[in-house]
């Protein structure tokens, strides 16, 4: 198992916010997460649960080399699947949870695994 694939590690898979039709375009809105959204989610998980959260950018090849299943989900469902939160390879959340929802689902999963 590679270091990037630690079964106890909490990973946050995101995509920096982009404007596919251009900023201010009326045809579609932004996709991805702002730096503030990513940071707030990461800090909430770390502070509330005492875990280390590693942020991975799904469009960066070197970040995703060890996470082919996550990349497959992103390719299938697109930006709406993000952020994806996993513990090791187990996906515990997809979509855009509030920090409180993310903490609750990660806490439940870590408790079930006997890690918390």
C-alpha cells in the first residue's frame, strides 16, 4: 500500500473553482470549490475530530495517481460529485456537505472503524 493510500487517512478531493463559460457569464455558474470553502472544510474536520486531512486536487495527475477509484467517480459524475471525502479508499461523502455534515459523517465512520 502506498503512503498516499493510508486506510486511516482522511482525504478531501476537490477542484479549484473555475468558470467554464467565463466569469460573470449567464449561461452557467462556477464549478469546483473556492479556496475558502476547501480550507473551512479541512479545518473543521481537523479541529473537531483531531485528524489530519490531506487535500487532493482531482485535476492534478500527481495528486490522483494512487486514487484511481476516486478519479473514476469524478469522471463519471463530474464536478457535482465534489468534494469527495474518503477515509483511505472508502468514500464517506460526495457532493457539497456543510462542514457540520462532513464532521458528522467522518466521525461516524471513524467510530465504526474503532479509530475514534
